[in-house]
């Protein structure tokens, strides 16, 4: 799902109010703007909303997270360009206690869902996907360093085929230790550069 386009605020990032992340493709020895996200956080480190920006610098998706009275994440609404009504996501927990993020159709039935497993630091290390019938559709796996930054990841489909093994090299950080520039390699080839501007409460 599109829930984690940018990093969620971790323990060291609770003062963050906004993250603007830009991604650039490397093509023919040139750096080409690919896309961007703008994510806003409240004073408790909870993500409030996310905006996706395309190559033409237009907003193509708006994503609003929803919380219950105890401020626990329960879902989201998102609007793609041209939508007159939002698409709905729901968040719940399965019998094993894993968080499940489900995309719903107009009848509030599950179209597809991801089940998320975390490590002891709360990093999302595994997302397993299923369609509305509960049929397995593959998984995303992520590995993190000691600073809780993703350093490697890959997608494996339901037939066991892995796609685009990605690794991340962190180049720069701000004075609070949060990364501001990184490189993304796909199958050991440098493909993208990511830069972040962080604002704090």
C-alpha cells in the first residue's frame, strides 16, 4: 500500500513537523526529478497527511490518516487527481497481533490488504500482501541499520520471484542525525538519489 511512502517519525524524530522528500532518477549521466512527497506530523510524532507530487510538479495523490479517540491509527482517506470521493483504507489487528492495512471498495469490502510485522524497535521489516479473497500475493522485506534506517529491501511475488533488490547508502544528515540525502541502488546499480528537507516543531 501507499502508507509508507516516506519514513514514519521514529523515536529520534518526534519533533519533526514536516518532511519534504524529493527523488531523482539518474539517466544518461543526468539527474532528473522523478517525484516528491510532503508529509506532515503532529507534535506527538503522528503522521497527519501525505501529498504525492509527480514529474510535472502536480499533486497526484492526497492521503489523510484517521485516528480514534485514543489517537490510535484506524485508517485513512486518499484522493487521486480527479476523484470526487475518497478511497478508504482501514487499519486493524489480526489474531497474531500484527497490524493489517486494508483497502476497501465502495461496499466497504476488502479489495487487498497488507499484514505488517515489526522488529523489537518497531521497524516494519515485512509486509505480506493478499487480495480481497485472502489469496497470498507476495511480500516486501526490509532490513534496517542501528539507526533504524532501511538499508536493503526487495519484493517477492506469490511465485517466489524477487524483484529489484534495493540498497540504500546514506550520504548526509542534519544536526539532529536525521538523514537528508541518500542513494538508492537497484541490483547494485545506482538508480536514484533522494533528498529530504526536514522542519521541526
